[in-house]
C-alpha cells in the first residue's frame, strides 16, 4: 500500500477508460487511457500505485465481484459512483435520475476551482454543455453529437459524402468536400459552444467557458471567446465525490 490517502479514479466511458492516481486532491501524472473494460490493466494500476481508495464511474460496464473483492484486500475501500446519494451541488434538473455520471462529475470538478458562472463543454463521444451559476447551482444543459459522431453520421446517412477524420482546419470555410466536412464536424462544435455562451451571458455576465474531454484539444485553438481548458475535469470531480463518500462513511 502507498500513501495513506492515495486514490485511483476510474472513468469508464463509451469508447475507453481513463484512470488517474490522486494523493488527496492532487493528481499524480500520468493519466492512463485504456480500452473500455480492461480490468486487468486497472488491477495492475491498483497494485502498482499502492492505492488505498478506489472510485469508478461508468456509462458502459461495471467490474465484477471478482475484481472489487480483489481490490478490497488489504483494507482498500472501493466505491461505485452512487446516484442514490445526494448530489454535491444544488440542481434545477427535472430528471436527476437521468443526469449522466460524467456530467455530474464535470460539474463537481469545477467546485472550488471556479467561482463564477461557467458553461462546461465536455467534448467526448457526445458533446455536453452544462451551466453552473455563480452560486454553484446546476442550471441544466444540452447534449449534441460529438466530432466523430458527426463525421460518421454525415457519411452513413448520405450517398456520396466520404468518411473523414479529425485533422487540421484553417480558416472558417472548407475549400473541398473533405475540408468542408472537417470544418463542419469540428468547427461546428466550436460555433455551437460560442453561440450558447453568448446567449447565456445575457443572464450571467461573468460567465466562463470551460472545455474538457478527449476532443477538447481539437476545439480550443479555434474558440474566439475567452476560455479555459481543464483536460481532467471529470477525474477531478470524481475525486471530489470520493472524498464526500469517504467522509460520510
């Protein structure tokens, strides 16, 4: 076992898994990116990093008792994200049982980090847009197709548009069909984020635009409004949620 407050935070998404070690509130690089469901690799991290606490959040699949029982050996404490527990922030969402764990964690990750209203843009398989006001109250959000989902859809639902992948984009307009698709798929997310940001600023003049998620690096260079990029916001939020679980138990 390692330091007494060493944690493994595991975020299992639709297309892969991110795992990170925290000493208390401090992330210890690197962040591991693994195939979804690679429990052997996660088990190796548990052992090699000497963690005392584990939390996992999943939108895809969960570890079997074989793994969780193994991790509990030597006194480790293992927590699943538990949506029956109260949220760590006030919320206006009218269907809290459907609010995604990744969205909850991203909002939690901004608590204590930002002290103004913020629009959190998490660019993954889907793009989520979540508004938190200056009093840390969750005000709702939107969900849109992610960059790769847009590319796949434009190819799959048309007769002639080719399949393209993310890449370098310059200017505001594509000059070939391929670059037009790439501009629409990538910069379309940017324009959506900027448009929503400008609309919400009417009610929240101190609004901060926050980008996170695997595709955020594709977007950040093209954002024309002030923004901050937090690559590991969901992991940071899960770590905060783990602290609340440990303190309550």
